[in-house]
């Protein structure tokens, strides 16, 4: 614990324990499309980084190479946000390997070379801006557009049938 790498590793494991506890107790079920026990349509309120990452396509290689799952099954899980704890632990195993590996490889490069350090800082800023902008765009357009269309579907359908014309919402 008398080095930056040692402190970073300790801090990572503290976060790791907290995050796994949160996900197992609450988070794994937050954005599900259907209730786990009853199968009734759920009303997802919150998203998690795990679910978002799995929906972006990580579910397919995890399912194919580690779970021996068919691609169609993985696509259905992505659609329904219905990932189980085995998927979560495989995801977290890779997260741990990559995070701890980066502490010792990228950290050493940043410590020993100023140019490398500047490149890593610049890349981190660009990555944070791009990902933040993409997430903001998702929340401000796609997510709320779907919610509004669902909420006003009856009014839009009624209006379209009364006027007998094309609706911009189609």
C-alpha cells in the first residue's frame, strides 16, 4: 500500500465489493422488461452500466464462448434485459482483469514517459466527451421519445383515424 498501484488496487477491490453487492441485491433486476417470477410486463425504472454494456453486444460473445448459448437466445436476453448472475460474474471477471491490468501497464507507462501520459490524458478526455454525448443523446431523444409515444399512443391513433391522414409519428 505504499505505492500508487497498491492504493489503486485496494480502491478497485473496495469498489468491486460494493458494486457486486449492489448488483446482486438490487441492480440485476432494475431494468428488466418482464418480472422474474410472474413473467408480467415490468416497468423498468433505472439502467445499469452492466445492462447497457451487455445490450451493446457484449452478451453475444459471452453467450457464445462461455455459456454455449445460441445467438438468438443472446439477442432475446438483450431485448428483454434479462441477464443472470452467471453473465454478470463473467462480465465482472473481465472487468477485473482489464482494470487491474491497466493499473500496472498503463500506469507504468504514464509514470515512466511524459508523452505517453499526455496521450493517455488526451485520449481519456476525448473518450469521456464522446461517451457522455452519446449517453446524453440517448436519454434526451431515444428513451423519452419511446416513453412519449407509448404514453400518447391512444391520442395519436385516435387523431390519425379522425383525420384519415398520415401522422408524423408513424
